[in-house]
C-alpha cells in the first residue's frame, strides 16, 4: 500500500534534493530558478502570468491589506496579561527565519504546532487572550506577517524525534485515496504534476506560498483551506481546519518543500 | 477472502471484487477471471476477463444523453482527464489518453468495465470507478452509498463512446 510504495519514493526525493548542485549551471538561465530547488518547484512555476505579476509587486498584492492590519495588532495589547506581541518579541523582524521550521514540536509545551497554532498558543499562554478563529482575518493576517519575515529563506523542516510520527501520518494520508473519486493527493500532485485537468495545470501542491491570495476566493486563505478544497473536489468529506489530519499533511508537504523559499504571501488564480 | 467496504488501504483488486459476491467466482488465472459483483444499492454485474458483457439496463444506451453526461462537470466530467473530439468545449485534460477513436479500439463490453470499475482491470488506475459504492473512504456525506453515474447513465456514456470511431 501507500506507505510501502513510498519507501523508495522518499529516497528518490531525498536524492533529488541532494542533487541540487547538478542543476546549478542551468539555473542561471532560468528566470524561475528562485522558485525551484532540485526537482521541487512552487506553484509559481505553473501559475498563470497575471497572478505572478501581482505576486511580484507588494503594492499590487492584496494580501498586504491583511499584513498591514496584522502589523497594527502586533503592537496592540490584548488579553488579561495586557501585553502585545511586541512586548515579548520586540520588532516583528526578530522572527526572521522562524517560520521555515514549522510545523514542529513546541519546546515549551511539547505540543506539535504550525505557525497558526503557535500564534494562538502565544495568545492564550502569554497574553491571556482568546485564540484567533481558523480562517479569521486576524489569524490569516498574523500568520502572513510572521511568514513574511522568512520570505526567500529555504523551508527547513525537522522530521526526526517527536516530529517523526506527524510526518509519517501525513505521508500515509498523502498517498491514500479517498472520496467518491477515490484519488490521493499524490495522484494529482506527484503522478500527474505538470498535466492538465481541464484548464488547471497541476503543480506539486507545495505549501511554501501560504497563506495565499486566491482570485477564486477574492481573499487571503490558509493552506488548510486549500486542502479542504482539494478534498471537496474529489467528493471527500472536508476535515477540520487546524485539526490533526491536515496538520500531519502540512508536515509531510512542508518536508517535501525542503529547500524551496518561503514565498508568502503568494498569489494564485 | 473477505473485504469490507472500510478495509483500510485497499485498492480493490480483481479478487476483492468478489466482495459481496452473490454468485460464483469461476476463478482461473487472473486474466480469465469471472466474478459476480454486487456493491450495496447497485445492480449486480459479472466481470468476464476485461469485460462486462451484459448491459446494466434493459433500455439501450442513448448516445446524445451520453455525450451530455460525458461533458457535465457534475456527472461524468470526463474532460477533466481526457481529450475528446468535442471542439465546442474548451480545456480538455490530458491526465488520461485521448478518447478520439476509442469506439474503434474498444468494444461496448470493454468500455463497460472501464467505466464501472477501471480498478478491477488496473488496480493502480487513476480513473474513478463510476459505478461503485464499496471500498471507498472519507466519502462526502451527500455521496455515501451513491455511484458517480447510475446504471442507465453508464449505458448512455458507453453509447456515446461507441460513436467515437
């Protein structure tokens, strides 16, 4: 089954990642080189030109409306402790590089978290404030502001130790077919990457640009929202945003994205 | 061998088609297999090697209805994965083979197994089984226990594919 099939594939992907230098000479002539790492590439590469143009220009990218609001929230005291994010972290630039390591096991609590869950953990434990709701403008904006500090830096997930079981669970999910259409994530984003499903060119389904501004949504949206959409398209029951299943899949695909630069906030059609 | 609809990790190979086997399995070699299949709530049918010889319904398929079902995104949605000689529709997919001429390459009986359960033929096939309710997981509530296409709709699509000479 899936996991067995994958053993070899994991090794292949790893070998591909290690083979980066071999491509280095071609990379110079490739205008999209910054969006590739070995055989891995972000959805920017298969994306449509008008979305790319908007992503290339922060003044045009509507995601920055959310980022600007989040920057205000950063310095706004909230909760029973009467503290703001800035009271503990200083300038948000202090979080440079932090997002490249998520999801990971939180040192303080021992809980496994992505950036969204870490933000809410700070709100609850440090500020005594209510967690932001999944897909709320506040959580999307703050997640984007935090990830923006790592823009251009390579994704670098640790899948050893306590993180390993999340990785394994995500890998299992990724290769298991589901829904009335009986398809797995891997069927579209590995087996058929680069092919067309009607007007959609299948990318590798990489997570490095999230939250993303999607034209179809007319809004900034999270990785877990995107997964819910992909599940819905194959007539599979949508699972809980920020729940354990999608958190595990996020771990697997973030590992798969190793070496790809954080691209948040990306723009897609 | 018993396979329940919820068996984890199953890709329903040929033998497992005998799930709710009502009739007989005249099992010989894998290729010359005959299995009677009945998924919950569906018309039983017999797989004979690479074919389902008997139509699923008494009423013959209607090619005109079949073409509409083939295109309709909420029904067959075949253009998602296949290119077909339907120039009036934009954006055909290329995940599966071009279906131009498929009516000359394949018989109605072969097309029927492809549509009903392509995985009975090729366990690793990416093509959804259009007439199947068992062995699936995490199915959206509205679709639980329902096939993608009903028996008559399968026959209609087959009739359309046969016009692609």
